[in-house]
C-alpha cells in the first residue's frame, strides 16, 4: 500500500463580515483583476470536430530546441460551467502562477472562450477523454504539467485522475469547489437562492448557445422550456452525449466513484458552506494520494479575505501552488 499523501493547507479565516457564503461566492466577480495578456492557440478537440481555445500566460523562457520541451512547469486550468480564461478564478490563478515563475494556460471546453461548436458534441461534465487530449497537447511541449479543475471542470478532472491512474499526464492535480456528485449538486442548485440567482446566471448562456446550434424541433421546444439546469440536462445534455436520461448522465459522469482509484497526488478543496454542492467526499471515498481540504467558509470558488485593508483572493491559488511544490 502506498504511503498516505499528507499536506497542511494554510488556514482560511475571513473576517466575520466577509464569511457569508453568498458574499464569498458573488464578490470575486466584482473585485477580480484585469485579464493578463493571454496568448491564444486554437486546436481541434479530441473528436477532431470543433476548435477549442488554449489561452497561455507565458513566463520568459527561451523556446526549446526541436525535440525538447520547456523545462519550467506549466499549470493548466479546466474551468467551470460557462467559464473561461476571463473568469475571476482563472485571472487570480493566472497571476499567482505567473508570479511564481511558472507557465499558465486555460484549456477551454467546447463552446467556451468565444469559440463556437462545429460538431454535435457540446459540454459533457464526464468527458475525461477531452481532458486527456488537452494534457497530451501540453505534455508534448512542457516537461512538467500540473492541473487544476474548478467547479464542473474539477469534476471532470477528478474523474480523469481516477480513470487514468498512473497514465494521467499531469504530475499532480488540484480540484476546487467541484460538484463531485452531480445528482445531489443539481438538487442543491434548486434551493431558493440557487434557483433565483445562480441558475439563471449559469443556464441562460448555455440555452442561448444551444439554440444557436442546429437543433431538432423537439430539442428547441425542450431547451426553451428549461428553467432549471437539471431540465436542460434532461432534454439536451444527456441525449446529445449518449445518455438515456439526466440521471444516467449524473451517475456516469460524477467523479465521486473514481476518487479511490487516483494514484497521483490530488488536492480537493471544498468549502463547507459551498451553496452549489450536495454530497462531498470523505476519507472513505478517496485513495491515499488524495488530500481533502475543507475550510469552514469560502462559498463557491470564493475564498476571499481582507488583507492590508483590501480584498485578497490569493488563498486558493496559494494553497494549490503550495500543494504542487510538495509533489
């Protein structure tokens, strides 16, 4: 049996007036820094159907010779639903990673980052093949790759780490605020504030994208009638990606059953007050290479505190990078 991976995360203790879960979740959107000067590359997805965008924030390193790879590590971010390199958590992580002297890139999922879908397949929260494809793309040019997944991007990264085991193409992974059990998380999103605030914020863009694609009359009617993410998944996401129902989609795409198979160092950060989540993993669900970090506060990819009379969102990238330094 492999030795249990250990890691002590820095404490996250926001002041009492900043500890509300919804304030933690919503505030970062309004205090995020300007986007860094990304360099964009477009390449085909794992199905060779749609282009996807990779937005790089490079450090100053001479290009490698033919056949060689960059020696400075790179951190790749797999974003959440309707996220991109412009999301607050992407910007925050980009600047922090860059300040440590490492390369950074956001690997966009299909239809995200302003690049439209050309094929039939859209976004599947269990598409570990797409994660592997992205890591292959990066591993050809970078000697060392570390991966971060936030929200739904964290679910698919966690599933990938468990499915691929020793064959996973990143040295280590960090999963932040991820709905690792999709069925219970879909129920959590139907609570009062989730239904009134978070659901429209997430659902409206994906409905618009779907309606902009070539749909059958049945799909159009179902998408237009969707008022909850679970309804959209039932009429569009599940059948589009070969699932019989949203229930089968949630069951097969969830990362939770795969976490005990992970063989590379993986950190899972989950705030106990995250309003988006349902069932979360405990020690009986994970392998010896997985570390659970569960601060009392933080909301959903929030983790905002108050330092030197200003808002500070560095706790999550600092914790992630400290974990990577230990691997």
